[in-house]
């Protein structure tokens, strides 16, 4: 059976929710500048769209992380493949993720970032799968809570495919 992608969240639904998140973040950080940190690669689509909907000053930085463990199972221990270009000291930081499921990698990443002494640090994700959580992470801004299905689009991929879909879809027909 060939793989197919079924729409879970339409382009319009995603755009509307990102606008709402941008408005809320702008209100919460009123009078400040927020420093957005994108976790590559998947988060880049979401962060760029989100930044356009935030009405206060923003700065951006990017990092790429991978988790490793025994074999194919992620331990959540983070290996930084691309670190931030700027210091976090004294900044109001918003970590922007595409999806949070187990929380393992993000738990360790947030710990690493907190040791860099930001003024504040919050977490924003486009998609959240709380039923898969094995590490407790506080998510301050959630786009959508979704069921435990394999999703693509809006930066999320399957074997490097489908990142450019303007909607969130569920991959079907994958063994």
C-alpha cells in the first residue's frame, strides 16, 4: 500500500491558531523583547509564521539537537549539533518547537538552556501529544493537542518528505 497523507488540521486552522498564539505572546510579553529559539529543523516553519504574528520586538536564534541512547530508542540525552549564536543571559526566552511527545529531549534541552541564565524561559509548541509524555515539561503555549498519530507538514517530516505541506496531516500506509 502506498503512503498517503490525510488532513488533520487545515492550513486555515493552523494559520488562525498561530495568529491567536502570537496575540497572546504579545500580551504576555508586553513592554519587552522576546528572544525566540527555534529547535531545527521542524520548528522553523512554525517559528517564522509565529514571529510574524507577534507585535512586540523579537530576536531569533536557532539550534539543532539530537538525542541518543542504546540503538533506536531515544534516551533524551541531548547532543547539540548546532548551538545558539547568542548568549541567553538576561533575555526573555521563548523556545519554539514543532511537536512535543515524550518530552525527553526537551527536558534535557530546557535544563541546558536554563543554566545559561535567561531572565525568563517559556515553551511554545505547535503540536502537543501529552499522552506520550514520559518527562514532565511545562508547555506554556500550545497550538493544538493532537492524538498519538504520525503527523507531517508545517515542518514535520517523514523521511525528509512532507515538511512543506501547508497543513498538518497524518501519514497512512506506512509499515
